[in-house]
């Protein structure tokens, strides 16, 4: 059974995961429309993953006797100055999600809700993996170069990473 505080906080997290999904979708479109199909493919895959994160919480709330709310989702940024800026913005947003998950875990401990705390541990692991992944991508962009020639190689690199994550990797492969 969920306390009202936990139920409300989980519904806020649904909104955040939905926003994250749209953030990736917007970033994918920015890349796709500039001939960076590999980056686009990688980011479309992450948009799907974030929707799965949202739905996992959605089902959990109803299964635990609460009421999941379909979220109102504001439009994410649609303009980025460069690929480096785009991925730095994504990492900054993932750090916000991590902080929100940590706050949720703290709330569950305070409310003695061990079931939801247990459920959220998957998200704790997932956020660790996502932050690590996007730090790696940013390091690669800095190594290769955030310029037209560099973009060609970054696109090839991320096309491979997109294919690897589509086959299922990290905590993101859990259902
Ligand atoms: Fe599900 Fe990476 O936020």
C-alpha cells in the first residue's frame, strides 16, 4: 500500500520520465535532420527506453493500490548549438533524474515503504549506467572533435552504440 506522499512523488517521477523520453526524441530529431542518422538512431532508442521507465512506474502505482496519472509533458528544448552541447544537456538532465530518484528513495525510507524502495533500486542502477554512458559519449566527442569531420566519425561511433543498446544492455534491458 502506498502512502499519499509516495504515490504523489511517483506520479511526479512519471512526468519526469515522460519528459526525458521527449527530450531524447527532440535531440534525435535535431540529429536526424542534419544527416546524423547514427546519433538519431541512438537517441530514438533512448526515447523508447525512457518511455519504458515511465510505464514501469505507471504499472507499479496501480499494482500497489494507488492511481497512476497520465502526465502533462512540456516541450523540451528543440535547438542545440552543437553535438557536444546536445549531449552535455542530456547528461545534465540525467543528473536531475538521478537526484529525483534519490529523493524518492529517501522519502520511501522515511515512510517505511520498503516495497517501493526495493522497486526503485532498479532505477538507482539504471541512472548510474546512463550517467556513465553519457559521460563516455561526451569524452568521445571531445576526443574526436566537435566539427563537421568529427561529426562524421561521432555519427559512426554512435550508430554502433545504438545497435548495441537495441540488443539490450545495462539496467535498461530489464522489464
Ligand atoms: Fe529514466 Fe534516465 O531517466
